[in-house]
């Protein structure tokens, strides 16, 4: 099974060059059952990555391009009056929106209005949507990979903290290394390549892997470490607010998934440290003054691993 | 941080109200009745507020309540300024404060008010039961503080604290503070009162008064209040007919009542008091020196109690020229003192001219029948001792001892001697002294207490107000002052058995009280219980309430052979500082208080090695990454480091089944090997 993970990573590496760490993180995020937020400048390969992930996992996916005039119905679906063929009568039929898919690519989520954003974010948390009084289950698995532009770009509606909290991880890709960039320039159309990736993980394997993540052992020493981190963000660091219990759970889940991706059956502090920036930075970006990237570095430098 | 007014935790309110009621109780006896109503109203009102059935009072209501209650207090004490009225005002305002409390801060204020009220309560009530109530109240107050404090810790919705949690906490705190309390109680310097506070108005105190007219002592016999308790050096009960506790010598008669003359101001104060007298007697082999110790209830007067020809050896106590003990100050607090009395007969000094004149003083006229009769009797019995015997015989022949004597007119001695012939001790003593003085025998009335109840368990004597008595003393040349008790001639059982037995036929003893002592005594078990309670109460008085500077000194002397409390204060302060210094030193030496396992300590030694070698390791670095770093730096030590990393990872982080397979010993051994390997590698690197 871990072979499948390795193969998937290898496939992804052919599409997104020189970003092994981020690819592992995003895969771990999905294995932990969490939603992923990719934040970067336009043209850094966000969409390519999400396409590649969908392809590797072999999931049925939809893509929504978020714009400022996008309406909730465009995401969730709408009921339309239809005539019965061969009859004068007709009835309302619900047309499922793009949200009814196993993997939803929400491109540039912060370009939509808060109303549309929250329509999606509700679905992310509940894994069901309620339209016109009727509650409909979303497919299983249900992943959301959202991309967004940095909030200081024009034409964006920043996601509030409560909604950022719903994303297990936020990663950013960053500029590629010169070598990777050169390879990119020399190579063929990578986005095209992403659309023709081979499925590496079957749905059965995926659900088994998700199960497996839950069984990864986190010893009391690791839990102590996580609790010290949480405590540090709440009491000692001087942030406006600390990590919520959901944040604590997210950190543990992510660390477990990271351990699995690294083919270990137990969590070690390095796992926690590896996922910490992706899990914590977007949750505490507003709480700390120094800006997003410094939060996890600050925590890592100040929390003892052993007591 | 901004100060936030935290609301009063709901779970603390019940504790607060209970504490308020408990603290109020010791004050009940000296406060006007309406305080009960006020306590009931404020507590009930606050409770209804808590239930949400009444709103919080607004500023106008509060103002009105303060004015109303202030007025009521002033009216209740009829404008007098005394300790009671001051405490009363304080109680009233504290009760009102409970109405107002709304925030946590208010709660703290009320708790501290309650502590103060509790302390003031002991000004008025000091019995054992009140002491126990004080402990309970302290416990409840500590519980209140706990509830106030813990009630805040839950965020958001008020966390309801169970009774069990709070009470366990409070009990713990109380128990921890108990040893300190005992030490402070035993060693804290006992100053004498810096000033005497008039605790209660004199009228309120039951007891002898400084004059005696017929019927005065009879009113005392209706009270079973404690007058004093006495123990004797011998531990034995002296014969009852020796137990004449002299308090006042009344040597001036104005035709109506007996009073003290100016001779009472002629006082010899200790240490000038003739203690040598006793020592002389001892050496001369005179029998019957009775040494006693008294714990006296407050009387508001300065007289003390002494046995015949007695004295005392205590500072602040003096002996008047008429032979009774007085204190320098009125006794407003329970007083403990030692004294002695002499039972044996011996030749005494002469009666001076002034004293003789004083003790023969009579009004010029009145009681004509008595005057004639006394002269006639003197002619028949021309010596003092025979005359006295004849008088006593006369009393014994036809007089009745009663608590309900008829009312007497102007010539009261005439009427008593010839018409009614019914009287209480005051009648007999007064008539006797009057008659003796008429024929030229110096005589005086003495009032005090006679007898008392002996407690066999603890060997002490309880003297109550109904033991009050009046008798006579006459001067016999060559003998001295001799006690004559005319009552004994009429009703010998009064002296031998006590007032209750003497009046058994009349049924007038304590007739106004609901439960008469006789009824209790007729039920053996109840009487046993009563005596047991009395014993406990006595011990409480003896060892706790009358623990004063003297007693403290004697205890310190017997334990440490020192008496200066300053020495002990420095000692205690030193000990406290020493304890804190030791604790602080331990904490500093240990660093942050953490219990560290052997493996952890072993790992620390390895880190210390690294530090020596100039490799900085932050606490925020995971041990595995440290080991990886070392492996890169010292490739020769790699196998040992790898081994250690594997073991540590397994031990610290793997699933229990795997982690348990690695013993602590194995990890320690691996650490040792790794350290050795590192040292070797470092040596290599240096070369």
C-alpha cells in the first residue's frame, strides 16, 4: 500500500518539479481527510498541482473558477422546472452543482464574495448540502482543494479565520529552483501532462490509507509535545488567541498522515515539526503580528521537545 | 490588562449566605431583637435575587435602606455609644453589604467583613460551643473563598462547583493551617489589655452589688449564672462550712442599707501585701492554710474573692484594710488569680481606734424595740461570746429561712425581729450586726458566696449566683475577727447542703426558671451529662480562655526553660525564613520542578558532552535530529549513535507493544556507548 503512495508521489514529481516537500504535504493532507488550501501568486502551479492530485488519486472531480459574481447556486446546484416528455405536466428537478464530486477544485476562492465562499465552506464542514429544505449527502471521499491568491492582491475577499480553520493545511509552492525552472522551460506542456496522469491509488486503497492514518500511534511523549505547542500558542507566545482544540486535532491528524507518507507506524516529533507550518500558520496568521511565516518558526524555536 | 468586574460565582453565593448567618449568631445576645429580622430579610432578599425573582436594589433603595437601618441601630441602642452599639452598627452594615454584592470583588469584601465579625463575636461569647461554631464558621468562610476563586476558572458559562469539591478543599486548607495556629496560639506574646474596654453595661451583669439591703441577695438566688470556678492546691474539697468566699465588707449602716465605708480605699498592693504572714504561720505550724486558684467571670467591679484572712500573691491585686481582695481595674474580662485563706485560729493584731469606731457606727435612732431588747439581752449575757450565742439561739428558736420574706416598713429590723421573723440571709446578717453594734461589739456585714458545687471528675468548685450569701463578722478582743453566720443557726442545711436543699420545703429555689436544677439532678444520666459538660467547659476555661502571659511563661519555662517571648519570636521568624530559604534553594538547585526519568537524565549527560564539545543543542530540537546531526559530524561514532537513535525512537514514540520491548536499561547502555563513541570520535577529529 505504501508502494501506491510512493508511486503517486513519483507521478506528482514529474508534473510539479522540485517541490517534493509540498507534494508530500498535500498528499498527507488528503490522506488525513482534510481539505487543502494552496496559496500563491498566479502562475506558480497551483491549479496544476490540484489537477495532478485529482488525476493521481483517480477521483471524479469538478472545478469551479471563483469569480466575484459567482452565486451559491453555481456551487451547490439549482432546481429547474422541467416538462415531462410527452406530457403537459412538469416538475422541479434538482440539478446538482459542481460541489457534488469527490474532489472539488475551488480555484481562486478568495475572488468570490463571502456569500459564495461560505456556501462552499459549509459543505466542507458538514459534508452535506441543504438546498431548498432538502439535505443531500456529498460523495465519499469528499476533498476540497482550494487555491487562492495572496490577500494583498487586488480583487480579493480574504477568508475569515473561522473559514481558514476548516482547511487542514495551507501550503504555498514558491518559485521553483533554477534547475527545475530550466527543466520546465525545456520540457513540454506540463499542464497537459497533468491532465493525463495515471491513477496510482484506487478508491479502496484510498479509504484503507485513510483508515490507516487513524491507526498510526502517537505516544504520550508526542502528545505532550503537541500539548506544549498548543499551550505555547495560547498562553506564552503573546498571540491574540491560541490554537483551538480543532487546531490541536488537526495538528495530530496531519502529523499522523505525514508519518504514514514517510512510511512510519508511529509519530515522531519531526513529523509534528514538518507539518506545523502548513497546519498552524494560516490559523494563527492574524493572531501574531510578525506575519504568516514567522509563527511556526517562532513556535518551533520556543517549545521544548523533551521535558 | 483592564480590570474586569467578574460576576459573583453562583456556586459561591450559598456559601456566602451560610457564612453570614453563622457569623451573625455569636452576636445575637447583645443586639436588639430586630437584627434577627434584618438578617432574615437581607439573606432572603439576596436569595430571591439569586433565584431571579427580585431585581438588584437600585441606588435609591440602597440609600433608603442605609438610612433606615442606621436610624434603627441608633434607636435600638437608644443613642448610647458603646462597644455593643459600634459592633451593632457594623453588623447592620455588613448585612446590607450582602444585599449589594454582585461581583466577585463584592464577594471577597463580604468574606473579609465576615472574618472580622467572627472575631468581634468573641468579645461577647467565649464558651466552648461558640468556639466550635467559630471553627465551623472559619471553615465555611474558607469554603466561600474557594468557591469564589474556583468559580471563576471555568471559561464562559459559570462552572457549578460541587459541595464536595469545595468542602474538601476548605478542609485541607484548615488542616494545613492548624499547626501554625497552635504554634501562634502558644507562642504569640500575650499582652495585657492596653486599655480596658467597657464591654457590657454594669446593669447587665448579674452579681453582688456594693450595698446590701434586705432582699438584695434573695434576687440573686434566682440566677444560675456562673460567678467563678475555684481549684484548691490540695485537690480536695475543703469542708463546706469553710467555703465563705468574701467579696465585700459592708461596715456602714444608714438605717436602711449596709454599705462600704472609706476604709475600702486603704489598700496594700502586692508585693507589699503581707505574704510573710502566711509563711510565718507555716513555720509556726499553724494548720489550715488553703491555697486556691479562681477563674472569675466578669463582674464589672473591682472586687475579687478571698477566703477568711486571705490574701493573694499576684501583681495588680491588693488587700484592703478590711481584709478583702481588690483588683486595680474593674474586672471586665475573665480573670484568673491565686489566693489563700487561713482557717486556723491565731492571735491577731489589735483593732485600731478608727476601725473600732467604724465597726460600731449606727444611726442615732430607729428600731427602738431592738435597742431595748438588745440592752436587755446584754445585761443577761454580759460577755461578747455569750451574747452572740444568745442571739443565735434566739434566731434558731423561732425564725424561718425563706426566699419570700414579707415586705418590711421603716423600722425594718424591729419588724423583722419581732413581727415577721421570716427572712433571707441578708435579714439575719443585718439584724445580727445591728444588735451586736448596739451593745458595743465591733461587727460588720460581709457579702460574697458560700459553698458551691464540687466537680469530682476535674476536682473544682463551681460557684453560681444563687450561692450568693451574706454573713457577719465580729471582733473578739484577743481573737480577732470571727465569722458568725446567723443563717447557719436558722437553716444549717443552707451551709451544709446549699440553698436548694435549704429551701426544699418552700419550692422557691429558681422558681422562675423553666428547668430547675433539682429536676435535672433527679435524672441520674442527665445529671451525669450535665457534670461532664461542665467539666469540659471548665477545662476550656482553664486551658484556653485563661491562657495568659503568666501561663505562657510557665509553659515556655517548663518546655524550653526560657520565659522571654522575644527570644521565641526571633526564633519563629528565623525558622520561617530558614524554611523558605531551604525551599528556595532546593527549587533553584533543581531547576524547574519536573520529575525526570533516568533515561532523561542520561540523555542530559550526552547533551552536556555535546555542549562541552561546542555543539549547541536547543531544547526545541528533537533528540532524533540531534543524533542525526552528530552522525553527520562524527562519522566514526555513527553505529553507536544510530543504535541509540533507533532505541530512543522505539522507546519514546513507538506503539506500546514495541516500546515496552526496549528497557530503560538498554537505552541507558546505548547512551553510554554513544557517549564513549562520541569522545573517541572527538579525539580523532582533534588529531
